[in-house]
């Protein structure tokens, strides 16, 4: 088998190229799957035990937007930076975020039963850092909020999208909790979304020659 020199060891198979091709022995509940490829070569896979840091680095290849998920305990706002955000349903309007089960913000969301997703613009990478690293009680210092009577969670001004949500469901997912939110209010502001990829912030750019 080509590539054997770089993949010797554990059970190794050539990845199926045709739709419907079977992966012998898949899934193996005891091991994780690590895909290995070199430019111009076929893709191979190998059963390994993936360390959390390796898994995090592998997932860094997936680009995402950056949001701050907010809620309130009494009049005190809370929030944390979240890239694990996605749309779920149009009817009813559902979205989901995936939060560390130990996050202080998650405990507040469980108590309040509401949260907001604030999708950051390229001018707000400082807020992404702040809502991930700064002490919780200082995170909202100097942060401008949108005033809207119907919104229960803090809505961050300057975000390209604010979604005010009720907790529809929460599902345990390993060391995280998948929170599904039913959107009750949505504010859209024109602007460039902040992107996160391979541990760095980026901005959108059209492909060469792509005029949309
Ligand atoms: C760019 C970026 C994306 C992040 N995405 C997530 C995420 O999707 N889910 C999560 O639980 N933590 C994520 N974090 C980490 C949390 O923001 C961080 O652990 C935060 O301190 C949790 O706050 P809390 O415990 O005070 O609520 C991310 C951090 C950064 C910088």
C-alpha cells in the first residue's frame, strides 16, 4: 500500500473513494479516527486514541464565525465567546450553541432559560478575546448594548447579527452541552463578520475572479 511508511502501525485501510463503499470494521467504539493525507496523495485513515489537544487542533481546520453568547442573572449580564453556533430549523426558528458544561454562562442560561447570540464583526475581535479570557465581572465594562424592550438577554451593539432566544432544549454532549434556542427577536446589521480559523482571526475575501 502506498504511504505505508508514514502510517505503519495500527489497523489501516484505504479510504473508500466510491459513495457507499464500506469501511471495514467501522465504527470502532474504542478508538477515534484520524485521517491523514499529503498533498496529491490518497487519503488514509488510522485508528488512534486522539488527545484532546490534537482533536482541538484538527478541528481548527474548520473555519467559523465568532459569537458572544449572553444571558442575565437579575440585572447582571453574563457572556462568553462561542464559535460553536449553527442554524437548526426554519419552522420554528431554532439555532444551537455548544457550551462547555463548566462554563459559568451556561449555569446562568439554565437558570434564566434565555440567551442571545451576538455574531461579531471584524471590528470586534477584542470582544472575542475579552469574553473568553477576562474575568467574568469585567467583561461588559464599556460594551455598548442595544436597547430593545422585547429583548431579555444583552444584545451587543455593532454585532452583525443579534438573536434573542428562549431555551428550547439542552442535550448533554460529552464535556459540552448543546443548547437549542428558539429565536424570538433577530437584529441584522450590515458589516463584515469576524472569522476564526487555525487559532487566528480572519475576514472574508472573495475568491479571485469571483464577482458574486
Ligand atoms: C474564538 C473562540 C471560540 C470559542 N468557542 C467556544 C465554544 O464554542 N464553546 C465553548 O464552550 N467555549 C468556547 N470558547 C471558550 C470560552 O469562551 C471560554 O472558555 C470562556 O472563558 C467561558 O466563559 P465562562 O466560563 O465565564 O462562561 C471559545 C473561545 C474563543 C477565543
